[in-house]
């Protein structure tokens, strides 16, 4: 049991914070917070893969909205598209 507690403490907590603050320092707070929008998507995908759950159409519609929101907030794809339109 103590091995499991130690494993959770080192891998899930300590390593998680190291990765979190490294991404914060390199990518910035906005990009770091964009990852939190992926939690429901990964939960749905893992539920389907591991538990055999079958999401309905509303789950897929929600994932599509999350993806569109990430593209809009991030802005890189839209900026690239705008540059391409200006050059033509």
C-alpha cells in the first residue's frame, strides 16, 4: 500500500507540477489553460476505449464545439489563414 501511495505522490503530484510549471514558463498561461478544455474530450474517448461506453451525438457535438473554441482562442490557425488570403 505504501508503494502505491508513494507512486501516486511522485508521479501524479510531483511530476505533474513539474510538467505544469515548465509548460507555464515556456508556453504561457493562456496556452496552458487551453489544455483544460481537453479534459471532457479525453474523458469521453477513454470512456469509449476502456469502458466500452457509446457517446451519443450530443457528446460529439460538444467535442466539435470544444475544438472550434480552441482554434478560435488559440488564433494561430486563423492567423495563418488570414496571411494566406492577404498574399493572394
